[in-house]
């Protein structure tokens, strides 16, 4: 094609058709400019298409993070409910004096076990750290996502604080030897060693301060678990409308 136009140009110059040559030259320039503009337009269109695809991919990845969090929150809620029931049973068992001290201690550990909620934030972290937030064109959705993750961090911190409280309640006793932690079978202490350590039957004395403290710790645990369930429920409620928007955006 280039040789064809070049031949025409040479023919016009050779025949001294200067006017026609200049018209031809101008036409050739116009064609080149049009070609460049078309190429730029195609390039811009392709870049726009890739950006929109990347935007959709981010919506889908955010949706995956939401689904992972939802599964974890439901599991944590169920575990929290089970700890509440166990704590209630322990209060009754302690009062009935039907359990050994070792059984009460092992059950207490299960009742105080606490798992903090760790949100899935890989996608939103990638968006912010990579400077790709501009890909999210829906300003309303972007604002709601930031508000959601800000609240999520605050609520996740509540669960971490609750875990710390329960951890403290496991070890913070006036005297852990008098309380009897050494009687756990997991420590594998033989009888000769146990005989050198305190062995108080505080679980049989309702006036003993360890007995009362045991009750207090269980009541605190029930309150903490109730609070955790409220937090998990709140996160799920916040997640629902955003999840619906992400599903729609992901399917486009």
C-alpha cells in the first residue's frame, strides 16, 4: 500500500502536476492523521475495556472476601452459643457438686476459649495499596465499602479484647496452685509431685473465694459471648446489602 501511494506521488512530480501533487499530499496527510486517530481510539477503547474487566474482577474478589467472612461469622456465632450453654451447665454442676474439681477445671477452659474474628481484607488492601481505587467508578459503593471496613476493624477489635479478657480469667487467680491447675492430666504430674502441691476442695465449699470467683468468671464469660454474638450479627447485617451490590457488579 505504501509503495502504491509512493508511485502515485512520483508520477505526479514527474509530470509537473504540482497542484495535484499538493492536493494529493494533503490528502495523504489527512489519511495518516485519520489512521493515527483511529489507532488511538482503538487503543483507548482497549484500555477502557481492560480497566472495566479489572474493576469487575475486583468486585468479584471483594464478594469472595465477604463470603469467607460470612462463613467464619456463622461458625463463630455457633461456637459462642455453645460456650454460653456450657457456662450455664457449669454453674449448675458447681452448685450440685456432682463434678470433680478436675472436670470443672477442664470444662472451664472450654467455656473460656475464645476466637477473635479476623476479617478477610486481601482485596480492599490490594486496592488501597496499589493505588487502584480509581477503578471503582461507583462512588456511592466505594464510600460504603470504606465505611464498612472501618466499622469492621472496630468490631473485630471488640472480639480481640474479649479474647484477652477470657485469657486473663484463665490465669488470674489468687493462687493458681490452690485453685488447682496442676491437677490437669495434660501436665502428667505423678502422684508424688502432686502431694507436694496444694490440694484444696474449694469446689465443695460455696463460701470459698475460689468457688465464688469460678461463678463470677462464668457469668463474665456469658456476658462476653452474648456481646460477641451481637457484634457478629451486626457485621452480617452490614454485609448483606453490600454483598447484594457486589453480586450485581460481579455479574456484569
